[in-house]
C-alpha cells in the first residue's frame, strides 16, 4: 500500500504543478472570473484545495485548533501556488517516510461541524488525492470556459508513463 500512496502523492504534486503553472499564466481578471462551479473562480478553487489539504494535515498532526488558510490568505495566484505546492510536498515527504503501520493507523478527528470520526490514515489519503483530482477537473473546465486551448494533461496514466 505504501508504494501506491507514495505514487499518488507524487502524481498529485505533479498534476497540481502543471495546472497551477497554467493558471499562473492567466491574467488576474481570468483567475478571478466567476463561473458556475463548486467554487466560482479558478483562484478560489485552488484556495479551497489548499484549505482541504492543510486541514487534513493539521488533523493528521493532531492539532487541536485548526487553522483554515483562506481565512487569512490574501496572496496572488503565485503565492497561492507556492503554498499549495509546499503542502503537496509535505504529503509526499510524509508518505515517503511512512511505514505500513502509519498508513493503517486509525486516527480520530473532528470535521468542521465538530462531528467525531475515526478511520485509517490511508483512507484519508485516498480521499485527499481523489479530492484533488475532482477539483483539477473543475479547473480544466473553467480554463476551457476562459478560452484557454493549451491545457496540460494531468491524468495519472500520463504521469506514470513519464516516470
């Protein structure tokens, strides 16, 4: 299982970096153009991804008070990309050092509604990486809506062929 988790963590960083580079080349107006989606702009979609990854990281590290980055973040797309990729690399490093026991470990956490849950770390990680894929798909759709024609392929199989 460790190898799968590590591959997904590495792929996740690679795919995010490709789309963040594309988003970084957009004008500020395009980055903040509102569209119908889970989050209304390319910028806000990536900011949500940062929130989710940071929150899960803090839960894994058993932090009592959860800091939600979007509540204080005011940077531009470049700063957002830097922070999200930094968080991605933390997941990669953690996965690289984790043993099977750490992946199977059941941890207790509370969601934002203060509901208590207990589940294995590997399930949380699978959710985290799948969540990123979901929102990257939304970003691709937004980029198409903005008229962007050169959008990088971020499929797992594309990444695995490059290894």
